[in-house]
């Protein structure tokens, strides 16, 4: 047993995630109210991890999700295939008028003192209609899955999506897979149908089945209801990065987390100090079976910040799946998350060689 995890050495899939697939419209640095064109990025926090682990790290990965049979669904399915991720879809038919739909995320990149702005159209979203029984988990896991992952955004979509996660987590544990969950607390989504109180009641039931937890101290407080320092309203540019690069608050809360959830063996998060939209200080930390690990820090020139946290999680999971030391796993996640912010879109364009070089302290000197 390594890291306190019973991690099987091989499987048909190294990593399977469950979550909503979305498409993000990105007008670059132009605010939407003045936009004339957009790039389209396929995303979803759970999919991002599966895509990164496949495309950059060379693992065998899959995604369980809703898929609508219409052109937007075709676009998304093509990108899933392109990233080498095996799909397990519950299919929905579009009625030609109002859905069901694949969700749209709108996100300009901001610039300098102007923060990025994110908003959604998740009306009649197919993924929110997923319910227990929609996937044959026993068949999926019987083929051999080493690691199962889901997240807080998917759990917030409806009264049934959290139940799907719990159903899948229990099946994963029964089949011997390691389980992980990214808390990813999103107040806008929870406020639609119950707010923080509902979030805590749902997420706690999920985390009872989780080995590896990803989330900062704000996620731990708002998503899990774990006591900590008061979560203050922060300036627009700072987002959830109130901890700066000091991990003491995060580590100080871990005892309360594992007291409530003794099944949790690993808790990890990124640390980010936002100086401007395009200049961040970046670090990462992890608590692994009673020991603490802190990454190096670096200054990021950010091109597109969306997906950086998923970039960290996927690099960190890769290190754990590969049996790397705890410190090396944290550094790989930190390095991959940093590199991901230099690319457009939500999923990786990095190579494993680039990640390993940066994790070892590489620089941005030209490679000839």
C-alpha cells in the first residue's frame, strides 16, 4: 500500500471520470458585450483531467457523461475522441427547439487589471438529467479501472447528479478503484436549488466514499462545512485565492477534514496569488497520509487561466498512479498546471517532457 491507497498496478482503464461535458465560448480578451467572434473549447472539470492524463501523460482514460445527438454534441464528441478519451455516454435526443442541450460556458480572458468573467447557459442541460441507473457501473468497473474521479460542479447541477456520483463511487470502491473528488464549490450553481446548506448535505455524502480530495480552504469550508477562518469577500481579481502562497491555513484545516472523513488519505490544492489577470504567483500543496508537501513557487505569465486547477490535479494524479514520490507527484501537478495556463483552452497542449523539465526547475529558455 502506497500513500495509504490500495492502488492496483494495472487495469483496462487507468482513470475514469464522471461529469458534464460543456463547450466554452472564448472571445479572447474582448468582453462579450463587444465580441464579434469566439473560439470554442470543449471542457468540463472531470473531462479535463481525463483528457490531460491521456494526451499529455499517456494514460488510458475514460469519461462517463451525457451526450446529446445534435451538432454541438458531435463537436464535443469529436474533441473527446481527439484527446484519446474513451466515452461512456447516456444519449439524449435534441427536440430541435429547446433541448436537452450540451451546456455553454461563456468566459472572456480579461487582461491586466480587468478580471476574466465567467457565466453559463445550462438551461435544460442533458447532464443535469442524469440519474442513478443511467450507467451500468458494474460492467464498466468489472473491466478493470484503477482510479475513479468526479467533482463538485457536476454534483451541483441537479438533485440527481450527486446521487449518480455516490452510486458510482460505491461501485468503484467495491471494484477496488481509488476514488477522488474535486470539491470545486460554485455558489452560482448551488444557489439555484438550495444554496450552501444543500451543498454540504450532498457533498458530505459523496466524500464519505473518497480517498483523494482536491480543494482549497474555501472549498473545504463551503463545500464540506469544515470550520476555518472566515471566508471574506475578495476583490474581483483575486477569485478564491485568499490564501496567497501560505499553506498554513490549508494544513491547519486538514485535521478537521480527516476527523470527519477518516477514509480520506490525501488532500491537495493549488495556491495562487493574483497580481493581475496575466501575472500570478503559483504553488501547490498536499497532505498525504499524515505528511505535508509543498511545491516550488513560480511567477506565471498567464495566457488563459481556465483549467489550471484541473491541470494540477491531473499531473498530481499521474504521479500517484505512477508510484512517484509524494513530492514528485506534487511537483508534476504544479508544473503541469503552470504550463496549462500558457495555452488557450481548458485542456493540455503540453508534452510530458516539458512537464518533467519544468518540475525539475527548467526555464523558458528557447529550445533549439
